[in-house]
């Protein structure tokens, strides 16, 4: 290798260039590697790259020479913007095509994971090695694989935009793969557990959790549910929005826009919810809610439902009171799916209730709950949840513990 032990890099490279026009040198430094070459116009070029391995330097060498032979001009990386500036601009330019929840999620990733690592670097200085180091740092900090992969996804989108705009010579994201994520944890409640939970639940929130257990709706969907979305004539619940970090927008996916069948337990829970809301407004001298604010589920004082607060202040404290093991609040959705499938409901009906585009996911997540049955009207689920015998009827007990209000 030319000049491997000399500081006179320019002279050595020029001598090499005189002997062979296409010669390129790769020299190791304390912090990375230097690349020397002559461009298509015969001008000597030198580039120092910190924080990369030799195989990356060799790959860059080949790409530079190939681009030179094609007559392409190399981007001037000294003019590349700082990562913080470019990333902020990227979000602002792109947000018109995103849901409000997506914008908030990406902004949070930028603030919490990416800017602390790359804020003062130019986008051209973020190499494959730096990306891998970030993954290791986030993993050591205790972040979940899912959260780390989200940060990686956002970083890749930003850097690929920088490549397209020719602020970066090559795509450093090409060979960086995300972490393996564990399978979805399914720890549902059986009918007896549902009854125990509702009995131990604070009265105001029994209606909410009854609806959650019997519909499989996502918590953010129930937080954005309006009374105008409840159609008792047709017997459906319209899911048209979700709320994330206080902002409402379309549900998670296109198939999540759906109509949910109102089973008897849900109808009774909604009646109880409307009654207790009316009683609280009367008690505090409040009139009917303003247009657009007629939410089905609110706090006792009429405020917007905060899913995080509900989880921390109601769901988790109620589990030990009901002698149940700790699990995520998202298990209300899994509870509906697993009980419906175990009762023999058709996977196509369950998938439609959950807002899945097809039943395929059900077979991978809930396979052990699916027997060979063909009913598709909710009757099998009601039979399972209301079965008679030595165990008391869960649906009847659930209705019994719902708060009663007289008009």
C-alpha cells in the first residue's frame, strides 16, 4: 500500500497516479481510513472517513472508482447539512403524507434516540459503523427491539433521502439490519377472569373495559369513539378514528376502518356509560357536550380519556385486586380474539371485528384457540361467556356490577 508509514500522503499519491491513472490507495488512520485517488479530470482527491472498518473503506474505494469511470461527479460532503437540521427539515417536508400519530411518533424518535447520537454530525459523516454502534447503545440502554427498530427505520429514511439529494456518496444503510423482535405476547383473560376484573374495577371504568373485552377494539380507538359512532338501530359500532398523544387521526391501517357488531353485553355497557355520564353532568351542573366533544368514554370530570393514565391508574392496580397476574392493557384485544376463536366463531368474523385485512394473522397469533367450527354471528362467543353450570354466568355478573343510574 502506498505511503502506509509516511505523512507525505499527497506526494506519495501523486507518484502513484503518475505510474497508473486508475490507482487508488486506502490508508488506515487512528480513527478510520483515508482514501486517495485521481478523479475523472486528473485532480488528486483525498478523503478521510472516521469510524469505519476496512471492508467499508474498500467498498467505498470500489464505488468511487466505478462512479469515476462512469463520469459521475462525487458529492461534496463538506457541504452536507448537519443531521439535526436535515432531519427536522425532512419531517416538515414529509408530514403532509403522514397521520398525525406518525408525525408525533417520528418526532419523539428523533428527539429521544437520534439527535443525542448524531445531532452535531453532518449527514455525510453517519457511516454503517456509527449506525451499528447506535443499535448497540440503544440495546444496552434497555430499549425494546421494537423501539430500536423504529429508530433504525426513521434513520434509514432520513439517510436515504440524503443519498438521493447527493449529500452522501453512498447509502450507509444498505447492510444494516434491525433486531429480531419477539413474537406478540398473548396472555388473555378467560371468562372467569373477565368477571373478576370487572368486579374489582372502579365503577366508572367498568363500561369501558366491558366494551374492550367484548369488541377487541384498540384502546386508542375507544378513546376517539363518539356517541354518533354508536348505531343501535343497525347494531354496530363505527370505528373511524384513533387518538395518539392527544391527536386524533385515521385508525392504524385502512382495514381498521370498520363496523363492529354490538353484542348484548356491549349494548348494556353503553347504556350504563351514557347513564353515568348524564348523572355526572347533572351533578356538576354541566350541560350537554359541545359538538365534536361527545365522546363515549371520558374521565369522571368529563375530560378526554388518556389511555396511558387509564393503564397506569386503573388497569394495573385492578389486576392484583382481582387476583390476576400483571399483563399489558392491550390484552383486552387478545381476550376478545382468543375467547371468540375458542368458542368456535369463524376466523373471518373475528378478523373483521378486529380490523384485520384477512384472518391470516389470527392463525399465527391465536392458533391454539381455533377449533374446527363454522358459526359466524357471535352466538358461540355469547355461549362461552354466558355458559351455565357450577361457574356463575360471567356476562350476567358483569352486568350486575355495572353502575346503575336512575333517570
